[in-house]
């Protein structure tokens, strides 16, 4: 009888579901929405809604871990470890992050977005635990990393050669490969790897797909523009570098 009374008291105890918990959820909603807006602005697969829901759900899980088991703790035989809920959230968020990472040949896409989802989860957990000020600091740190680090990295690596991967489709049998390699060298690039694959187009023409790995200090777009104007070259695509994934 006493256990039933304790359970009924807990289920109708709205003091445990009041403004501190609402503030935790609201702070998670706002902070993770800011992170999601940055990803949405960059047109990433996981954008505003994904990051907001991840953070909001993580905050609710933390609140449930802190306040949701008062009815079963009335007796002395039940022990509760609230940190287990936090551990399960960290493990579970890995499935979402893994689904955002794509590997295509030697390129990996989506790592930054997966890390952003992981950060949104951490911010939501901090807000749910009542550490919303730490959540604010981490959100500020996120924007510092996303907006201040890229120009700083470019400044630090300006004197170092950058690598690039170009895919060039050209007509076969016209000696275009020699012209492409000469243009790359003339633009200050060193050729590290060359891979070709012949194919037949719909119009019956024989073409070659050339994957060209280069290293140099010149902007890749300058070389791509020069190659696209070369006689016999049908298409030029810059596969790397890929910024802001």
C-alpha cells in the first residue's frame, strides 16, 4: 500500500516537472538549433532539425535519468545509477554519426557533420544535467572552430604545398594526356599519381577518365579552368580538396 501511495505521489508531483526542467529543455533547444543552423547554412545532410532533435532528446534523457525514477526509489532495495543513462546516450549517438559518414574511393565525407551531431548531443546532455552554462561555452567553442579555424589553418599552411585530386575526362587517341600533364607542371604542380580508365560514351566515342593526384601551391581552380579549355578535354572535376564537410 505504501509503495502505491509513493508511486501516485510521484506521478502527480508537478514540482519535479517545473521551471528548472523547462529551462534545461529550452536551453538545449536554443543552443542545438544554433549548431543546426550552421550546418543547414552549409547545405549538409544533417541540418537544423536533426541537430535540434538530437540535443533536445539528449536533454530529456538526462532529465529522465535524474528525476524519472523517484517512484521506484521509495524502498531501500532499489539502487539507481543516473550516469548509466548518460553512457547509453553517448553509445547510441554513434549510430547517427556513422550514418552521416560516406567513403568514396579515397575520400571521406561527413566527418565534420557527424562530429557536430556528437557535439549537439553533448550540449543537450549538459543542459539536461543543469549545466547549461557549460553548454553555452561549448556552443561558442563550436562556432569558434567552424568559422575561425579554417582561415587560421590556411594561414598556417600557406607555405606548404597542398594536395589535390582532379578527374579529367578527355578524348582517347589524341595525345591529350601529355598536354594535361604539361599544363599541371606549368602551373607549379607536381604529379604524384596518375590513374586512367577507358570507356565508351553514348555517342560511341572512346574517352578516358583520368584521376590525377597533384601537389602544389597554386589554386586548384586555376588549373581546372586551364584544363577545361584544352582541346579534347570534355570535363574537369575537382574531387579534392573538399572543404567544410
